[in-house]
C-alpha cells in the first residue's frame, strides 16, 4: 500500500469509526455511515440488515443507493431468494469476505435473484460484506454491492475498511442492545439510566461522567470496583484494571482502541463481565482535531453485567464475543494447554508464518499486546 493510499484509508477509517459509535447512540446516524462508506470506495450499494436464516426472511433492513422499487421488491419477495444469505449463515463473524469467495460469480449468475434483481441495477453482483453478530436464528450483516466492472478498484478497499471497522461495529451494536430503544441522540443520558445493567461513561482519565443507578449500586457494594480521589474508577481485579487503563491511554493518544470484553472476578461475589468501548456522540468535541480540555471529554462506555449464579463463561462465549475464527479459537485452546506456536503450526501442517499471522489477529481482536497477556486473559474463564 502506497503512502498516499495508506493515509486516505486511515482518514476514511477514522471518520467511519466515529460514525459507527455515534450510531450506537443515535440509530439515525447509520444512514450517514452508509453514505460515507459508499463515498470512501467510490460507489457501493449498501445494506445493513438482520436476517432470520432459519425462516429465510428479512427482519430489518436499511439500504443506501438502491432505488425504491428494488428496496420494496427485496422486502416483499427477494429476501427469501438471496443466495448469499445461506452462505452467510455459516460465515465467520467479524471477518470481511469478498462476495466471490462467499458465492462464485458463475453460480450467482445462474439464479433468479441475479437475473431479475441484481443485473437490472447496473450489474452490482460483486463486493464484500461482514457479519457483525449471529445467534441461533438470526444474523446482523453489513453488505456492500458494487458493479462487476469496478471490482478491481473497490472490492479490496471494501474488505480492508470492513475489517478495520469490525470490532467497532460489534461494540456499537452491543451498546445499542444495552441501551435498547431509549437511545435517541442527545437523550443518551436517559437511555443509560434505563439500561438493565450497570453503565457508566468515563473520561480519558477514568473519571465517571455519566452513570445509572445500577452503577451506583455496584460501586456501593464495592465487590468489583471503587472510586479513587477525583472520582476515578479503580477496578479491584488487577488484570482488568490494567486493560481499562490501556484502553483509556489509547483514547488520550487520539485513537479509538479495539473494544474489549472480559470476565471480572471478585472474592465477594459471582463473576461479572466488563465491556469497554469508545464513547463518541455526534456532538462530541472529540470529532475536531484540537480541544482545550480533552481530559474532560467522555471517552469510554463501560458496561458491567453479572453472570447468573453457577453459569460459567465458556471458551465458545469468549470466542464469540471477540469474533474469533475457528482457526484462531483452535490456536487459543492450544496456547492455553501450554504448547508453543511452533507446535501448533506443526500439528496443523501450517507454516510458522501462518501461525504468527493468526496470533497477531488474536491479539488485535482481544485487545492484548503479548501472548502471555492473551493467555492470562483467556485462562481466567471457567472452562466447561
């Protein structure tokens, strides 16, 4: 990647990431995000959609660059005839995939969906997409369609951007789930108060800016964290406190760190889960390049939820939360057993470089920087 192209990608990714976090608080921002994503690659027809893959029908749909007749016909008929959806139901979560790798172009061209819905729209039969979330019956996905004639200039750019956005989209989706239908732009304070888990917004130094009553209760109990001088939060679990500190340090450097979700243990109560992600509302002054008092700006959203008594956190749950692929999950399990990266490569018949690439991806997705830190984080799970 050339310097100019790299700078352009970095600028686009930064702008899009800010919109992603704004949309977690104000759902109307998703339309702006889709428009900006299309502009970043030149042109793409985009859909943010939830699909029930057991019943093969659309649940929710937000489109950009599709004409109204095609939007309506998709909802009423073609949602059940989209051949990509069946492949998506088995695709990795959190990993961008180019459309031809999901379904061969020759196979796509043989379908009713392509001939009657794709081809009349300037032949937008290629592109890329990413699954943000999937449960036992539904998935949430961002799909980007582009013209076959533009594939060489747009598909790789889409994959690069979507992979960069992946952890932030997942975090924004989880924020939206926590805040529910109450998130309405500047009314996020009310939404946080009505959340059914403990929620707080921290500034870049760890001071609490906004919180709800459940957060107050959690602090009074003192099982997981306490307030230090100047209202800064101190997590009693040292490993988690270090992870929160690194996240906040990243925000002070002007970055939007990779979101993290980790088990939170206490000698006085059940295991909880602490999730931290970037907090960025549409009117935040952090959107500008210079602010007078950056430490006072809201920087991170922290959510603490309690596990049900006796309910352990499994390795599968850890993998799902961090969007790990099957190979990455296998590598993590291998490392937890005390074996080396070279052993893993030898046992799987892969090169050491391939194993190192998987390790780098594992570290990025879990917000850790060293193998020992990754193993320490994952080993603290209660294994089933």
